[in-house]
C-alpha cells in the first residue's frame, strides 16, 4: 500500500515527464494511421497477427501508377484548387473591403448570411449545384468543379479578408497622405504590405479547402476532372487496399509539399479557421 | 444638395463592392438550395406538378428515425470526445515544453490532409489485423479475439473525433494561452490546490471558447460525408442516405432532395437552439 503510494507520488512529482508522455501518445494517435498506410503500401503477404509486413515490395506503387494516371489527377486537383483560390480571392477582396471598412447597417446579419453556406451541410446544396451544372454543361469541366468549390471557399475568404481590412489603421493611411504620397503610392507602400499576410492566409485556406473538398467534387466531377479525394474514394471502393494505400501515398505528397512550404509563411492555425470571431 | 449626391455615390460604391460576394451567395448557394427545394417537391423525374410524397414516404419509414438519431448520436458523441481530448491537450501544450511547435502542427494535421486518406489509415489501424487489435490481444488480459471497431458506432465516433477535434482543440488552446496568469496565482494564493484551480477557475473561464469550437465540430460532424461513406458500413447517417438515393440508376433526385432539405432544416434548428443556449450566461 505504501509502496503503491510512493510510486504514485513519484509519478505525480515528475509531472513534466507525464505531460511529455501524454503528448507523445497524442502524436502517435495522429500519425500511426499514416504509418499504417505507408507500411501497407510497401508490404507483401502481410496476413495474420504480424506487426510488420514480412516482405517489402514496390510492386503496389508500380500498379498504382499503371492503373491510375497520377500525373493527370494531380494536375486536375491543382488546376481546380488554383482556379478556386483565384475566384474566391477576386470575389472576397471587394466584398471584404466593404464589410471591413465601411459602415454598413446590419453588417453582422449580412456576414452571417454570407457565411450560411458553411452552416448548411454541403451535400444539401451540392444536389442543387449538380442539377444546375447538368443543365448548363458545367459538369466535368475544371471551371465547373472550381465554381462548386467557390461556394464554400468564398465565405471564409470574405471572413478572413474583412477581419484583415478592419484591422488596417486609418491613421497610417492619413499619415502617408500627409507625407505627400498619392493614393497609388500609399497603396503600394503602406496598404499592400499590411494586408499581404491576411490575403495570403485567405488564399492558403481556400487552397486547402478546395484541395481536400470531396462532397462537392463527387457531385460535379466527370472522367476528365477526377481529383485526388475522388480517386482515393474510387480506389477504396475497388477494394485492393495495398494498391489504394500506395495511391494515397503518391497522392498525398503534393499536399505535404504545399503545406511544408506555406507553414513558414503563415501560422498553421489559420488553416483551420482558428481565428477570432469564429 | 452636393452632400446628398456624394452620399448616394457612397452607397452605390458600397453596393458595388458588396456585389461579388452577394452574387456568389445567390448563384452558388441560394439558387442551388432553391433547386433542391423545388426538386424535392416535384414527382420523381418530372418537371411539373407538386407533391409532398418524398417527405411523407421518408418520414413514415421506421428507418428514418434511426437515421436521424444516428446522425445526432455521431455528431454529439464526436463533440463530447473532442472536448474530453482537447482540455488535457490544451493544458499540456500551454506549458510550451520541448517540441512545442511540432505538437501544434500535429494538432491540425487531421484537418489538413484529405479526410479520406485519414479514414483509410484509421480503417487499417483499427482493423481486425491492425496494430490496435494486435496490441490489445498481446497486452490486455481476457482479450483473445480481435475486437471489431471498424464499422461500429463507437468506431465511427472515434473516427469523427480524430478528424474534427482540431476545431475545439484550437479554440481551447487559444483561450488557455490568453488567460491571465494572475488569476490562477490568486486562486493558488487563496489556498486552492491544483485540481480546485482547474475545476473552479480555469474550466469556467475557457468554457465559452470550448463551446465556440464545439459549434464548428458539430457542424462538421453533422454534415460529415466522406468518413461514413467509406467507414460507416451499415450505419448510414443522413448524408450517406442522401447519396445512396442518387448513387445508382435510376437516380432518385427528388427523394435525395427531400432528405437533403430535412437535413438542412434539422441542422439549422439545432444550431439555433445551440446558439441560444450559448448566449445565456453560464453560471
């Protein structure tokens, strides 16, 4: 009894160690699924109660590349994501400016209306989008799929940008004017550097949203616009888990590279929309 | 006179600036919603006539109640599990120990990689031959057979939690880091032990942040589609039920639309209640 208490006390005293262990368990919980995919994709004859695959092979990757046109799918996904980012930013800059800098009666209400697409389950309006797109021949075009993505990307871009523009200090603009800068110079040397982080954050956010979007893509894709998530879904349906794993690893690489590049530019929390007001 | 002219001009410019956002909203959200609504009121495959048949048939099925209940159980379960995970995690991360930045990145990983790939990994990990079951058989007494986790409701809640907890974790962590250390010190000086400080000071102070994050997690979990589609097995929440209607030929667009409208209305009602409760000061 006393011994047990002694141990308990010792554990409690080394709190730092305890917390480190807890965090490590957490990291394991997040990363082991990916490790499983990697192992599955390089293992052969991994049956029964074995911890590790008995034989290593790259055959599944060869299969994956032969069966799926990886290059084409990556290109589709990137083109669609870039189009969605472009359109959302073009839409969000003026709207965000108006919402952030001008006194609009009922601003809160307007904002919640614009954010409504994020509140309703995407599948509900994806059905409508699909029907409209079938009628207007936008199904199976890059621009069509990107437009479908804009419906949920734009609201968040507007939210981030309006917060960015609202934070601009009026006095800085005035000071620049007093110092003799014309509006264009003020914009280039004062406004632009101040809003750049916000605009970048919004673009990155839209990019990841579009890159990972599944519901709206599934409703509007065709054989020429298969994207990464849709291809993974189809592969899971085909049932060859080894090949599916290899394919997922190949398909996830671009997203990891993009993430690695951007996480230095912007606080990674921004990616989830963990900014104030949400 | 001149003033009124410039005011009108100001309003006009504001409207012009707002128009791209409003146009997007109406063309890509409102109009599709209206199309879904109209479709749900039309007889299957026809362009004219009105009927409530699709709502009635779906709601009259005994399965309808099951499906709706399942959707709620899954999303509320995911919210609760996420809260239980986020509080200790936030408290641990607040200390800024070694590899702090790494753990912060870890926290948002599930939201950044495509959800389907995450789900695939989880299916492999929790499968009957996955590491979790091997671990349980090897180290936990009385477990000799693999436990089925995939394709069960607790398993689904686990998957949802894995995918959607970052919303709550982030708001919780932000609130914890924003806390004034003086408050906790004051409680400490007043003689509260560590548990009492946590229970009576820290938790009440971060509750609003947890609730704000839980709204996001709830919305995401309620509308979750990819996870239950591949990992749900026979358990089909509303979103999968909708997709099943149009997955095969002949596609039943009207039936799918009716279910989609029910889903949207349910979510709006639930969120309105939730927000009401949130606004009330928590005592």
